[in-house]
C-alpha cells in the first residue's frame, strides 16, 4: 500500500457511464467520487497553451457519502460501508442516475446540477425567513438568478432488507425498469419504483447448510434481451437463465463448464477455478469469465468449453502455496471488454494489468504507477521472467509485490480510454493522440 494511504480510501469499484463522459469510483469508506470529462478546449489563450488538440481530462465532478457503517443487532454483525459495485442508468434527462451497493443495501442516487437560484419570494425575505403577511403590500414575481454551479447527489430510493448474505453484484436490465442484486446464495429482481418488495429469481441455498458446495460469485443481465441473465459460481461454472421459462430460475437454460485437465490437478484446483467476474460482450454473443489464473471467452452457443483462454499470470502457478498462505489466492479480479469487444483487459499483481487482442492474439502487460503516470508518458510493456537469466527490462517473479494489485478496471464504451484502480489511486490512460 502507498505511504500514508488509509484503508477507507482503497477503491473498490470503477464504472464509466453509458456515454463515457462520467466515471464513478466507490471506496471502502462508503464514498462515491464521480469524475467528469472536460469539454473540448476552446478560446484564444487556451489554444496557444494547448497546441495539441485533445479532448479534456477527467476532473472531480461530485463526491458524496453513499453508505455508512451499520450494525445488525440481531446477528451482532457489523455491516461495512464499503461500496461493492456501482452501475449507471442510461441518461433520460439532464440528471444522472446510478445504483450503488454495499453488502446489504442498494441505493439509487440522482446527481443533478444547479446553476440558478430563485429570488424575490413573496412570503420569505432574502435570508429565507418567513415574513409577516400583514407587511406584504405588493406582489412580486420571483426570478431565477445565475449562481455558481452546484452538483447535488440525492438518494431517490433505498432497496434494503432483502439479502441475508453479502451482495456481490448488481446489474441493470435492458428494459431499464428492473435490476437484479446477487448475493452468495440468492439473486433478487427489483423494480426501480418499488423498494419494499423484490422477487427471488435464483435460490441455491440447500435445506441443510452442511451440504453447501458452491456459492454465486457474480451475475449480469444480457445487454439486449431483458429475459436472459448469467451467473457464475465458485465451482467455475456459468449458468444462463431465461426468466420466461419459470418465475424461479433454479433450473438453468444453459450450463457452461470446461472439463478439468487431469494433469493440472492440485490441492488448489478448486480455489483457482472459482470465477470472480462474468461479463457479457456488448454484442451479447459472448461471455467473458475471470478465474484466478485465466480469462476465458465463451460463445453462448457452445457450452462444453470456452472458445478462447488467455493466461493472465501463469508464472504464479508455482507460487500458489505462498499465495494461499497470504490469502492472495482469494483475490477477486474483474475483467472488461473494450467498446468493440475486440480487446479484453484484466488486472494482476505488482500494479500490472493485462490486455489481450482477440484478433491478433497479441497480449501486453502494462504497469500503473506514479512514475509512468505523468501526462503524455507512454506506458512501456513489462515482462516477468521465471528463473534463469533475467534481461535488464524484465522483472523476476520473486520480486513481484503482491500487496499492489489491480482488481478493478473499466473501459470507455466507445474510445480507447481506460480507468485502472491501484489500491487507493485511480489511473486514467488513453491512446496516444498525434
């Protein structure tokens, strides 16, 4: 962790909105920070300063406390304020809406701008105090006066008391009327207008908890078909469900699983096969899953094996024992598609993140660090060597820092701009513009 960093500042989720103009992060302290992309630079003096014509950078737009720490008195449990996930709703009007969740409660936030204020009330004076009606002799027409821009975040809905276990995913449906929230054993379907009732659509809780063999790790709606969703499990399987088939989707429509290679079998096989993230491609044709060592791309029409498998950090296979001892083996890495589904990105240790080009089959390892985050700095590809001779630009697998990990990343929906969360720092990189 960086010097002087506080646990509350550790970023726990990163998400671009549908246009890519806004980027939201949530942290362990329950805060949401929204960054807005500055508009094109214009005007004489700015043009001289910025000879290079480039779209603006992301600056802080709004910061608000989304969740507070709570205490469940019945179970004697502390409920952390940490934001597990943020999901944006498509913009319908001038305001923005987003969902944020901690372990137990989902909240719908409205983020809106105010740059005018009404003046000239009849029943109030300029300080806002009520006036004595007997002193009012004239009728005034209130007017709107310009004021400094204020960005306000207000909670519009609170969806609580529906999860016994920790919420790991929320996903907005393509009908924009409903969303789902998933915990370890159940998935609930909500209507945005109804906060006191949700429908349980998946329940894998066994009658006898001693028979529990797997938990739900992530869930997501199909980007175009509002009746279809997938969820992944700690056993490395993915289930595709269709809500038209039955109200309770305990019976899946499709079941994606890759048979294990017996030669790779080890004590850690089950732990490292657990899926930490599942994402539909923008086209809706593919699903991407991330387990501890690999990223896999599945075709919805082929259930028996993935069509692509990418090794994220295969050099850690020999280090699983020490990664188990320091609990790193349970880290939950996320994965993201670029806007055209041609490149995928996921994180690793030592503040490294990996990109795989699905067309050229080329991959690259990049590093998010203070040194290379200067404006216009070009990221140099990094290489990790295992044993033997080490070239000068390579880093040895034994000197990797496992406390620096990139679990959360996001990709702009249409441009080559990525956001990478490294502990308590957010890095935004974009394609070199000539």
